[in-house]
């Protein structure tokens, strides 16, 4: 069994779906295919959710129609007529019923997020599965909400691999299909409440599936030629990294490298399953591989930009020593609001944190204030990480006039700066 994962860019239109079918048709063994939402559907569903949660039902229904039209255009291009698979139609109806009849204040925002945004993957995989069938590639569509048992940490759930194995393995063994199609990004708690496992979490879904099924390999199909030492949309003259160890990959993912989701590596490393990163635009390219015994160390500088950051400075009003007396309390509050911390720097009385942007920022500040802390922040920041920096890169990124905070170790340079316009 091999596991393939296709992201949103690979299924953004009808040609993308056809290309996936072409790639799958060349695989001789059994294959489990994880597919993300199509194109920018997740973003569109997040906007729909915001309208719904703010009780702007008319606007939410308009946004839903735009999402339906986007997918219907792909359906029409695939079949040359207004085809509407039964499963896709059912998902449309379920979404419309939620938006038209549900009361937003019945559940927290994060619970609604997981319930509504997960439809992107459900619709996408329903279309891919139907097209594969008509292209003479028999397959079994799987609802990963029934297979992945997760924690109840909405928007950032963890997959319980052992409990999930008890559901997914028997299903796969029973059907004996050659190809399976399942959703990335989504799962459910033991009581069936839908969950999501973090933005770009389809990589993690593929890794968890590979772990459960003892896959011989997992392949992530991207629109780049493999693992690069920087985003080609941001940096010039990027280089391909042919192979990398699990340890280097974990460091890069944690620093914000978009090529791999941070949770992806651990389940693969535990069973020494190699992870390939290949280009769906040119499947003939060898791509890159992450594995246990990489023949070479990654010795070229790697540049990572993490956008949508907030620089938060916290000080105790009584001037108590932050690190020694209040550290645990502060991070308990951050965890309460599901805030991800990407960089920490402290002084005697100040704690500086680089965090992901959150819709709960004002609530977080209010909670800190109520607990005796003074907090201020700068929004619209970005975190730049340079691993294996050179003197030239230190001069370029370490001496820029727009830097708010900098940290430097033997191998890594990190700077927080105002987002460039």
C-alpha cells in the first residue's frame, strides 16, 4: 500500500482532476489517496463561516452559492454537461440547511468551524472519486470522519492513531479495493463531532494513514519540483534539496516551511516510512525524499517566511519576575485561547511572544489584563527564519530597519518584522 496526498492546487480545476487520474492510473499496487479541498475553497468556507457566525445569513447563503457554482463549473468541465453526483448534491444540501436554520450561538466558533469548513474536503473527494470511476479506475470513497478518531481540540485536533487504526484497518481490509479516496484535514471525536487538524493538515492525514496501514511510502504531490530551500514566490535562485533526514524536516516544519505540515513527520519516523515530495505538474521529476538515513546533511541555507504573525509583549503589573513566577500562568491563558507560539524572548519583567494571528486576540488581551498583566501587541508581522545562515544572509535579514525582534543561534537566525507591503 502506498499513500498519495494531493493538495488544493492540484484539484483547483477540471484539468487538475484529470491529471490526478492520470497519475493514479500509472500506479500498479494498492493506493490510498488523500485529497484536500479544491483550490481556495477552504478560504471561501472560512468567509462563509464568518458571515454565518455574525448572523448575516443572506451574505452566508450568497457565499455558499459562489462555492456551489465553483464546484459545478468543474463538474461541467469534467463531464461536458451539468452533472451532479448524488453525494455532492447531498453535501450542498447539508451545508445550506446549516446556514439557513442553525443558530450560531448554540456552539463555539471553533466547533462551527470544524463542522462547516470540513465540507470542502467532502465535496472535493466526492468529485474526484466519481471522476475516477468514470475514468475506469474503480475506487472506494471513505468518510474520514468515521475513521480518524481525534481529540476535541477544535481547529487543531490530534489523531488518536490506535483508535483510528481500529476503524480504518478493518474497512480497508474488508473492501480489498485497489484505490481508496479519503479526505485530508478532517476527522471526528469519539462521539462523532466533526473536527479539523489544522490548516494544511492534509499532510498529517496522509502520514497518519500511512502509519495505520503500514504503507511502504507516502507521497505529497505539490506544484514545485520537490523540497526547495525557499519559497520561489518570495526568494530568487532557490535550490532543490534531494533528500533530508526526519530531524531536519521537523525543524523546518516547526519554523513554518509550507512544504510540510509540522505534525506530519512523527508518525512516519516511528515506522521509518519514507516521505516523498513530488511535482504533479511533471510526475517524471524525481522530487525529494525525507527518510531515516539521509545520505547527506542539508548544508545549504533554508529561508522560511511565516506570515500572519502578532508580536505580543506581556508584563506583570506588579513587576514580578515573569519567567520565574508567572510563566506557567501566562501559557495556560494562551492555551485557553488556542494560541500558537512561534518564538519566545524574555527579560526580567517582559515576555515577548511571536504568535499566530487569532480572532481571539482582544479576548486574550482582556484575560491577561484581568489576571494582572499589561499586554501590548503589533499586528501584521511576519517571522523570517534562516537555517544555516551565511554572513551575507545575516547582513541582509539581521540589519534591516523594519526589525522588531531578532534571535540568533549557531545555525539559525530569526527576525520578526513588519509585513512588507
